[in-house]
């Protein structure tokens, strides 16, 4: 069994806002008011273990599963052997497979060369060149760096070299504007912001490379509203970032006025957060609340048979443009809706031209091999549903030929 102690690694507290994904470790709700102190301690331990284990030795961990904290409040300091910098990838060189069984590093992945623009912790001086090692991707948690792209890198120093992974907090510069602002404040003034974050439109895909398509939104009014009536407001800058230098102790929730046609991404609504009197005594304290946004287009309606009765099944959609359809497939497809009575709703769709795709449910199973399309033809001007930014197309009536259902239900 792999143990952290096997690598001579000592545990250390990590600030909760240091980076990573917007998912909580199972059972930890660090924004919950009643359990915040207990859970913050538990989260620090989980973050430290996950960061050290997966960053130092992903070649030994054969299945990659990260549980990192993104949004939340906290304070603390990074371990001395963690290096944090902003830099651009200048080269990515594949490494040879290790020839000895006792090698527990990243030599089978890539050596990624960076031109360092800014340094925040642990070395990697600005205007210097540095090399960070990472895995090949997939089960070894390697980060898919792209040459020519700037990243905020969290790397660990082990056996004389730097290593990172998708579990370390490393992210493209475009999605960490608020975090960069906090890191610069702590570095340059010794004190960070009480609240900070980034407002941006999520990419269509869910992969790490897809993050490069994220779009920060400027001039978005953001308000921190206290439980006891206090209200503080600001506006995002050109990088989509906002910040509040000081907030009095209270329980807060965020409000934001997004541009027309955009909405908070489903499942990412910012939770209330708490600033307590003791938090004000620590200069490294901060609350990170990023706001994830999607286009608010929608198609809704009902699927019926020739007699007008609703048909249960699974409904999704595909772009009418073949290249866009191929790209959507590679990203994992577009939203779908399993309906018990034929009524459906496909929310948060980006602008585009679409065809509906329906697979009926026979008995207890959806037959995904049988597909009906609406409109039936995929010709460019065949009545495809066209959606502009934020447009809702409702009351769509998708009629399924009865003969198709009869054939599907016939005994074989």
C-alpha cells in the first residue's frame, strides 16, 4: 500500500481557496454555518493528503479520482516544497518509460517547459525558465498542458524536480483571474481580499483542455449581502474578476446581474459563506466564490404518438452542422431529458441550429438503438430549431410515427 510517509512528506495546512475544482470532498460541506469549523479542519486534511499523494506519485496511483475544494473560505499557508507560479508553456517533451520497478515518479509522462511570468510561492522566479513534470493523462492524473498557453501552476518539489497533476489546483490563466488577484495581494501587501472570485461562461465541453474556451465576463455587478442587512457591491473587471478588500463578520450570499441571455450554470449556484471574527486576525484568510455561467437557451415541448398521447423515452438534440455535431459528440454530447409522459425540457443551450433526437421507452428500458428525429430531414433549410443567445423555444410538438413504435414493441 502506498503511504504518504513512504516519500518523507509531512502534512501541512492548505488555504481552502488555493485552487482546484468546484466540487466538495464527499461528506464535507465547508460553507455550512453550523459545521464550518469541524469541516474546515477535515477539508484541510483531505486537501493535504490528496494534494501530496496525487501530485507526488500519480504513477503509482492507477485510477485518478480528485476531490478538491474550489469555492469556500479558509486560511493557512502552503507547504515549503510547493511552488506556485504563472507561466506560459514553451515546450512539452514526452519522457521515456522508467526501466526500474522502484521508480515512483512521473518520468513516463511529460517534461513541460515554462517561461515564468510571476512567482507566488516556493521559487520559480519571474523571468526564468522552469520544468514541471506531469503524467500522460487518464489514470495517472497527468495535466494536459498545451504549448503557448499560460497556466497558474501548483507544483510539488520531489527528488529535485517539480511535479503537478490535475488534482493540484493547476488551471489555465483564463479561469483564475480572481485567484491571481488574491495571490498578488498576499504576495505584494501581505494581506488578501476577504472575498474574491471570477465570473465566466463555462466551455461547452467538460475536459481540462476545454477550459481554455471559458469566457470571463466584465462589467457584471456583484453584491455581497449580509444576513444582518449589510450590502457591499462591486463590478467585475476585464478579466471577469471581482473582490472585496474587507467585509465585517456575518453570513453572506452573493447576488449578480448577468447579461441578458446568460444564467448561473445548473448545480453551481453559490452557497452562503461565513466570515467570523477570528477570521479577521489572519492575513491569509479569504473567501473564493467563482460564478459559473452558461447561455440560457431552452427548447421544451412534448413527444406524442399518432394518437396524440405522450410517449415516454429519452430526448436529446444534435447540431445540424456536421462539424458542430462531431465536436459536440467528442465533448460528450448535449443535454438530454428522460421523460415519463413525453414532456421535455432541454435547458441552458448555446446558440445554434438543432435537431431533436428521441429514443422511446418500451417497458422499463429506453432503446437507444431506435432513434426518431425532428425535423426528419437534416437539410440546411428543413425547419431546424434555431436558437439565439438566451432564446426559449417552447411548445414544440414532436410526433412519433405509430408504426415505428409498433415495430419496436413487436415480439422478436
